[in-house]
């Protein structure tokens, strides 16, 4: 298999941001706070421990990462729009870098953990471990050909076909595993233009909805990889106990937010005689909570976590059982 390069190679791209890398290496060994007790969200500490968490510095992935950290009680407190680092409160300090460089920072120990897309982790090929699926940034790495191409499936990509992509490592490994000897053309920027300019017959690129491909006269012929944002740490990391405990607390805090999304907390007063039917409607996590109501007569209060997408059906089913006083509220965090 041959690999053609029409733009700067991956190593060159990493060297281009070497100044940021060097500055962050220096930050890694610096202290940002004097020891003092503080409390934020899940965390309480009286120590000088400060973990470095590499976060995307721009784009939708960066925005959603900041949102989930804020919901977990770790809001980003930046010293300025162009700051390379920011306090997350507690034991954590954010380092802002390009999403594609985060596997490098984590694998090299510059950051103790990081948030980036699984596609970028696979492309980097560094030894990092996915510790938590954060549930956002979902996308697919797909192969696409021109609308008028005879290629309609991955199996129809013939030997020698030129494939343009900014994910050469994933693409090469994928087709090698299938014994398809293709030529990978490494490009940077938008891959959609490659078939139109005759640079390649097929492209491999990231898509969420496929709309960009369609606009540029391309259609999907297969999926190589699905991806979502992940919290990652180094595979061979031997953290001291204090660091390991802090990472576990971070995972627990973020996981509680992930679990809460898409849920609602429902409360209602129902006839005691209908409890078996109510249990079938709102099973909750381990069954609904049932509470006696003062002067409630034959009625009891039931509480349960329910699916937000079908809560309207749940309310209708409860009303059919003569439920009253129904209240639905958002869930910020959920820990089973």
C-alpha cells in the first residue's frame, strides 16, 4: 500500500504547534495555587494537588466540554480568551489545546487526563485509555464517492483506488485489515473537493448528518468508525493514590451528569390500590419511591426517574389511573 502526501505530514503539523506544546510542558511543572481549603461540586481538598486536564480549545467540542464540566460543578474560570490554562476549581487545572493533539499530551504525561473525540484518539495511535463516554460530539468517519461513481459500497472499492483523507492512519489500517490495497492521499482541510479536482476517487471524512457530503455531490458508501467525546488517561499511567482518587472523583462527577441527561424526576399522588399498575408505568431505577401522605386517605405519593423523551406518555398513563398532583422536574445529576 502506498501513501501519497499532498499537504504537511502529521509530524509537521504537530511541530507547527510546538511553541504551545513547550509552554504547556512548562505549565505542567508549575503550581497555580497556594494550599488552602476550598469546596466545589463533588470536590473538597486541603492539599496542593493539581491535576492537568487537556480540553479542546475551540469549536463545538470545546463548547460542549465546558458545558458538561460546568454541570459537574467544575466551571472553567479562564484568565482571558487566549489563555492556555484555566482553573476548574478543586484539584483540576484545564490546559487548552487542539483536540487532535490531546492524545499526544495525555500519552506523554503533560496532562493527567483529556477530553477529545474517539476518532482523534484512534488516528493518533497513542496509548491512551477511554475512561468515560461523555455522550456528545457524536459523528461517523465515512467513505464517500461522487454521486455518479460506480462505487456504492466499501467492498466495491477496487485495488489502487485513491482515497483522500485527513485520517490516513485509520484509513490505512481499515483497508489493510480488509485486504484492500488502496492508495491513501493525505490532505488537510476539506476533503470534499478532492474527487471534484481529480485528486482522489473516494474520500474518508467525518460527518454528523451527511448534509455536507450531499451538498458537494457525494454519497456515503460505508462507515469506518463511529465516534463520541471521551475522557481519556494514559494506558500505562501509574498514578499515586491521591492522583488516582482525584481522577476517579472526576469520572464520577462527569458520569453523574451524563446519566442525568435525558431523564426527568416525576412525582405524583396515586390511589394505593393502583400501586402495581403504577410500578409498571414508572419502574424508576429500583422501583418507584412510595411515601405516605399526611391526611391523604387512600392516596400515596410516588417518585421516580423517568425517560424525558416519553414523559408525556407516562403522564397520560398515570392520569388514566386517577393520579393527581403530577410534577415533573429536571435532573442535574444521577448516581445509581
